[in-house]
C-alpha cells in the first residue's frame, strides 16, 4: 500500500476532506473513509492492516520523574527566550509563538491529572491559548511552577495512573497517557532548544540524550 504525504496548508481540498471526517488537526492518516488522528500506533496499524507490537514502556514512577525534569527544563528554556523573540514561532509551518509554546508544554502536562480525575481528555484542553496575564517569559515559567506542584500532588497518589481514560484519540490506560504526556512535553522542549540555538542563545542546563532515552520521540524536532 502506497501513501502520499500532503501539505494541508497548500491543499484546501485535503483540509475539507479532514473536516468531513471530523479530523480537526494534523497529523492524520486517512484510508478511504477511515482516519486516525495523532500518534496512535495501534490504531494506525489496524487502519493499514499491519502488525504492530507495543514497545516496552518506562515504569510509571520513572515517567513521573522524567515529567518533572522536563517541565523544569521548560521553565529554564522559556526564561531564556529574548523578550523581542517571545512572539516568534519556533517551528516552521506553525503560528504558535514561543510564549504560547511554553504555555502549551505546561497545559498539556496538567491535562494528565485532569484527565485521570475526569476519565476523559478532550482535544480542546490541548488547544487552549495562554491567558492574557501570561504575557512574558517569567509569567509563563511561574505558571509552569504551579503546574509542577499540582502534577506532583497528583502523582503522589497511590492510584495516580490506575484505570482508563477516554481521550480524543481513543481509550488509553493511565500508563499510556502518562508516557504520551512525557514525550509530548519533551518534544516541545526540544523545539524550544532548537529555537534558542538558532537565536544564538547558550542553553542553561539543557536536557541530554540520556534524559530522553526510552521515550518514543520522533526523529524530527520541527
């Protein structure tokens, strides 16, 4: 089976087809009238009729440790963005500014305890814009500190990752959702790092490859 990659921004008809299928955002894989939205290897394998074996995951306690480490790195990184570049977009093809990206890292991470508590994860939570009062790097980093505290409180619970959650991309175990949260946040920290390096900023205590080891991160940073 052959697949074709399509640039949605350059193909209005492709955008209309995704709208018809109820897919609000890319990435998405479409086969006929069926589609899979986002990174969902099991669903993708089923969609294209391929076999897929789940890789081993880091234990939940290690994922919890990594998440706090990644969020601390995000706080450092967002504070390093020069004020006159805070509204620039770190990633090509995306309108999300560095300030919005910093907020997004923390909000998507806070979505984990919210989702575990409510047993649902709507995509709208991950599409929220930064509130108007988070108008500079220090304010975004301070929000990150609050998020770390709230996540830490949740992860201290004995049942922090137990059970199932209905997400916008399918049903997930708490362990699966925690892993996705960690690598999602890590990927965006990598994007902030790449942005800062392009600006000639020397990274403060950056995470290393060892800190990302064991996470199913895509090869591309953009």
